[in-house]
């Protein structure tokens, strides 16, 4: 028995035992010949960086239906996963300690991952504070009879006006833009591993890039073309790949988080840029083959698009679509120009992208 009948129970054990379970998971209690800190690999708090190991919450969810024997085997006698076998090789736990960890994870599953909010200064609060400072400064300038006070108040007024203007202008410029946006995905998919180290072609997964408006997010069937056989990764073991098979068995698709998204009032076609324009994916998306966590590399702003349109040359001679631009063909034939850029054939016209 983990708790006496006189103690108040929580998840079948006493509050003191629950505290012991938490300390055990965080490596504050010696286990066997050494001390193992489970939380050093399996974070209990929500983190916004990539951790190849499953979080404690993910383990709690995936092992929720395991009985004590199955859970003990996962911890102490893992089989079939090289990553898990290596990381748990020297793990020593008593049956009571295994049960304590199982109960702690059950509580964590019910409570959810701990989210620690970082202290931030709200931009709206900044605006309000500077506005109040402006109001006080204006009052001092109008009412005070002393030149020194008026001078200080005027300086504060101009400073507040500068910061308010800067804040408004920056927010207006960044409206609808998300540079460096890098959300964590439901499956820890690495473009660096797949596109970089393994050399998987972008078009294999994003089949619509050359022929459709959208490049498309690959469906589960595309993933399973390889992972029906490849069941373990060298970084995350079997845990992440198992999510694919769990989704297949449940019939629920994996809900990927979209990273690159333009405003609704903007028309953009991958077929036009990739299929016809022959742009390389990296020109817009950055060095994706070097990213474990995919992020939005560029601003995707109108100015950024126009900079490209004003510099990018068009395949003018080999594409019959451009035969109607006789004036440019004649200029090329006479040697007056050697190429045509996107801007010259309407690449800067508003209605090309906004209609």
C-alpha cells in the first residue's frame, strides 16, 4: 500500500506520496545506484523550442491505458526502439517508484502541461502610458509660468509624441506580417532531416506546387509511403512516427499548423511562380533544408514581392505565351535589351494580385 487508510487520498495515493512522485520524476530522489531526472528529457512545462524527446504530457496521454506491467516494460525493459533502449539503459526503479511515476503522469494528463507566462509589457499599455504623459506635459506647458518647467514638459511632450508615432507606424507596417513565425507542429517533422539529410524533393510531398494555386500540405498517405516501413527515427525514436499510424487507425487527420499565409485580399499562385517562373522554393521560403522547425523566413510583404518582380527575369524567348509582346521581341532582336523582367509585363500592376 502506498498510503495508509487514515491519509487523505489523491489519485489513489496520499498528498505526500504525490509530492514524492513529482520529486522522483524531477530527479530529486535517488533511484538505484544513481539519480535519473526524467524531466531533463521529458519536459513537464510547455516550451516553445524543439525537444526531440516526447514531453511528459505526451507520454501521459500515450500511456494512459497501459496497465502496470506494460508501463514497467516501457520504462525498464524497452524493446524495439534503439533510442529508447539507449536512453533507459541504466534506469533503475522499484515497483513502487514505477507506480508513483504512473500516477504522477496521470495527474499531469488531467491537469494539462504547465504553461509559464513570461512577463511582457503590453503595447497598448505603452500607448496609454505615453498618452497620459503627453496629457500631463501639455497641461504643464499651458499652465506653468516657470520657463524651466515648461522646457521639461515640452521635452517630455516631444519624447512621448515620438514614441507614440514610432509605435503606431511599426504596428501599421507589421499588420498582417509574421516574419520568424515558427509554430510547433503536432508531429515533430524536420525539413532538415527529410529535405536536407535525406534529399527528399519538395515536390514529392508538396505535389501541387507546380500545377496549383496552393502547394498543399501532404496528406497522411504521402507520409506513409515511406513510414509504412520506416518506423523509427534516429532523433525521436518511434514516438513521433507512431503518431502517423495512430492517426491512420483513428481516422482523424493530423492537424498541421500552417506557417506561410497571405492575407485574403492577395492572390498568389504557386503554379505561376514555381511551374512557369521556375522559382526555387528557397527564394521565398528560405533554407528549409536547414530547418528542424519550419519558420517564415521572409516578411511576405507587398514591397518584398515587388522587389523580386523588379529584378527577376522572365523566360521570354522559350515560352510561347509571351509571343504577343511583339515590342519586346523586336527590342531583343535589335539588341536594345537582352531580357525582360516581371515588372515590364505587368508585375507591378495592382490588379495582378488584388482583384
